[in-house]
């Protein structure tokens, strides 16, 4: 709560809100919420360079940019200066790793007062500038693949990586640039935590590739056959035939 009230990072504040919402909702809805969040995010990523300039002009004339000028207005200021250069090379971009050398792109910003390397402080605009629509498509496919893998998980093993993914994307879309060394290190560290979390939750048989664990129906059938053969107690045999092995019962 103190971070939300007094923090200076919009990205962190947004990430806290999104992750808290994910934590509060029932587990069965989390994957749907994750898919919905990134569907909206990628839709905005596709149109962002083409709508930010008129949006900035409209908000400037209406006076809305004075609201939270240190982050909200500053980011829009950067993005509207970069968007015309994106339109020059919309398909393949200007080349990888060219954004931080593009001295003539970010010039005399109105609201952004920090003196640092040229950047949109937004992975979407950086990708649009450097790699064009092709880079955005690859980015979207990568996010889709990660979301699909997360969707196969459950419980805390789903919540932890989905939260890290939301935090990383929000931060890279508002505050920081992906080519900063400490950002790359943080992403690798977060990935390591997700791997350790899943290894601590997923049964060992799944991690070691046990054939019995990967063939639940065959394993269940074998147990049913054992139960009907009288190799286990009558109570266990009855339990298998009544519940777990209903599909294996003889006609």
C-alpha cells in the first residue's frame, strides 16, 4: 500500500494492482484472465504507434497531460516523438539495437526531463522502431507460447510464473528498456525462480519422465486389472470398480 501511495514507479504500481487482482480471483479463472490481459495488451501494441500522436495532441489541448506529468505525460511525449520514425520503416524497422543510437529521434521533449540514452522506455515502441511489424509479431508469438505453457500448470505453479510474466511485461512497457544489463539479469533470475517453484510442486515422476506418470489411463487400467484379479484387498478392489475404474468395468 505504501508503494502505491508514495512510489515513483508507475510500472511497479500497475504490476502490484494486476498481480493482486490475479491473487484475489479464484484459481480456475486465472488463466482466462491472463489470456484476456495479453490479448488486450497485444491488440494495443499493434496500433500504438499509429494512435499515440493524435492521442497526445488531444490530451495536450484538453489539459489532461498535467495529470501525473512525471510519468504519464512524459511517456506519451516520448512515444509521439518516436512514432513518425516508426512510420518510415513500418515492416522491418531501422535495424536491431539502433534505438539507443538514434540521437535525432528524441529531441527537446516537453514533459520528459531526464537526460539519458534515446529510448521509448517501452518495449513495444522500441521493437516497432528497431524491428518493425515483424518484431512485434515475433514478440506476440513468444508471449503466446509462454502463456500456453503457463496454462498447463495449476495452483501456485501457475500463479508464480503468470505473475512474473505480468510484472516483466508491465515494467518493460512503462519504465525500463530490455537491453539494460540489470533488466536482463532480473528476467533470468525470475525465470529461475519459476523453474524452482515448479520443481517443488510438480510430482517427481513428472520431472523424471516416469512412464507410469505420463500414462495415467494405462496405469489406472493396470490397477483395475490388479483389483479385479483379487491381488489387493476387497475394499480396495471395490473402490476401484466403483469410482476410479468405471471405464474399465467389464460389460
